[in-house]
C-alpha cells in the first residue's frame, strides 16, 4: 500500500525533475445553471434492479424536532448561501452536540435537502443538525466549496448560544463528495489557506469529530477511481478545472489524506461495498491509530454507494453515528 510520504515524494519529483507546468485552468464546466441530475429518486432508479427491497427514506413531521429553513449563513457578492437547522423541541439547560451534514453529488449536483430525513432523525436523538448548501462546480471551482463550508462552520460557532451548542462538540458529516469535503474540513483545522475570506473571520471553524459516508480520502491514491476523462469529463476535472494529469498537485491538495495528522479529530467511516469510494481510508486510519486517535469503520457488505438514503441501511447508519458521537463526546462525569 502506498504511504503518504511516498505519494508526496512522487509528486515532488513530478514538479521538480519533470518541470511540471499546468495548462490554463478550464472554466468550461461553469454554466451558472443548477445541475439537478442527482436526486434521491435518481439514486433509487439506479439501484432498484439490484436492490429491489431497498426503501427510500422520506422526510416526516416530528413533534420532537423543530426546523428553521433558508437561513443565510454567508454571502459571496450577491450570492446568498443558505442552510437549514434541525434541533430538538425539548428545552434543555445542557449544551448539545452539533452535526453539519454535507450533501454529495460529485461536487457538481445534489442539494442540501437530500439529507433532511437524516437531519430529522438525528435531531430526534438530541443533536442539532445543519444542512448547508455550497457552491458547486457549475458555479465556482475548487476551493470555493471548501471556503463556503468553512464559513458555515464559523456561522455555527457564532450562533452556538442560540441553538445551545457546545462548541467543543461540533462534528462534520458528509456523503460521497460531501464525505470528502467533511474529511478535508476536519483535517485542515488551523490551516488558514483553506479558510477563505469574509464571513465571521473572528470565529473558529474547528470541529471535533468527522463522519465520512463513502467519501474518498484521496484523489491521487492508487485505489482512487476519480479523474478518468477517457469517456467523458470527470466530476473531479470539472471541479478543479484541471485534469489529474495537468495538475496532480492540486488534486493532492484537496485530498484529506494529504493533511491527516496527530491533530485530526476522531473519524468514523461508514462505507458501502464500492471499493473505489474508500480510496486512502486505510492509510488515513493508520495515521490516526499511530497517534492514538479514535477511528472506526463500519461496512455494509453488498450495499450500493447510495445507501444513506435507503433502508435497510438508514437506521443502522444512524445507530453507528449515534454510538460514535457518544463515544467521542463522553461527558466529564462519565470519564
């Protein structure tokens, strides 16, 4: 298995000995029109033949959960970035654990409403959940999405008192592309180059736990399947504005595996049986284990990549998330 040091040495060789020069960044993917091709229903249509017993989990009205929608968490020029909040109806004097849930869709499609059912279910268990939107590759190239989501975290810190959040117990969770983004947010804590500018710069974007639902840990790992442009432009190439061949260093920069360290928060992986979605996971976990940082992986054998939207995987997934966060955020009195 290729180590992180070997990967970095390889790309340093590419840059120095091969005199690497990138072509101009392509903006052909910026259409300024939403790509609505990836939805929960399109995911269902893609798996129903292989998984006829899969049942799409729908949103519902729960008396135990309150919801606030379409809150502007940051503005980029005239562009307002929105999020929704799901939180327990019951009043409490204790501060709660927060979870920011990031949708997938290949950094190009998908939307924040896709995980409403998950946010509702977790809020019913006592968590405060946030579902932010972020600029996709139809609108802006990498690292705009990272800047947006870091701003969302700063907004959560800023509004912690309003939603009774413990700022020492904030977790970030994402599915697919959202999983990669969640891991990148968590592995770049304190790295100002990933913060962007504006929107509550005086507040922290720190998180204390990461939950990755089938999101790649590395774009450049031998196990990664992202970046194949042989048949059509890949999602990654659209997002970066460069193919992997034209700018491998940028693809590595966006890989959480390149940043994982002894400062990385505890991380839970919940995975399908699709191997390429786990690229870099074992190397990432090795770093955490060597630093005595808690990490775990739960795998749904035979499950499709889209498992977070469906039973029979939804409820076990929720249970894994709940168990992980309870283990990570043990109260002082129970230590």
